[in-house]
C-alpha cells in the first residue's frame, strides 16, 4: 500500500508542476501583453500617430471615453473604439541623428592599414 501511495503523490506533483509550467509559459506573458495594451490605450494623446487593429494608420484628432477620432487622410476622419488602437507608431529619427550615430560608430572602429597587408594577385589565390 505504501508503494501505491507514493506513485499517487508523485503523479499529483507532476500535475502541479505541469500547471506551474503552463502558467509561466502562457498565462503570465499574456497578462503582461494585456497590461501593456491597456497602458498604451490609457496614454493616448491628441496628435499621436496610431495603427488601428484594421491596419489603418492615422493621427488622433479627438479623444472620448470609448472612442477615438483618427484622421487617416487630409480632411478625412474616422471614429474607432479605443480598444481598436493596436499601437502608437514611432516617428523615424531625423537624418542628422542617423548621420551622427554613423559617424560615432565609424570613429569607434579601428582603422584598417592597407600597407601592412601583403599584396597578392588573383592568380596566386587560385593556385
């Protein structure tokens, strides 16, 4: 009887372990995504460029409790539910900022000294 009791408790422990793994892999990340989406919707402001769940890009022109008015073209506005906002689009960086970052990256790279390399012709490389 003692042997049967220990296998039953190990099975019960295995079931508990499976639920813990399921929680860590599925439930917890889903709750985190829901919290991020709720925070995004709560922080919407007029002038934000957004993407709707339907795939339409636009700029917020008016906010209400449950609705958002989005301008999708000049003088063309649509009203969508707040929960239909899939994300706020990020403005691309200015060209000056990109050039400054590239210059900094090039300055960090070691300079390549071409005179120190032995010169080889294509024929030497083939043979």
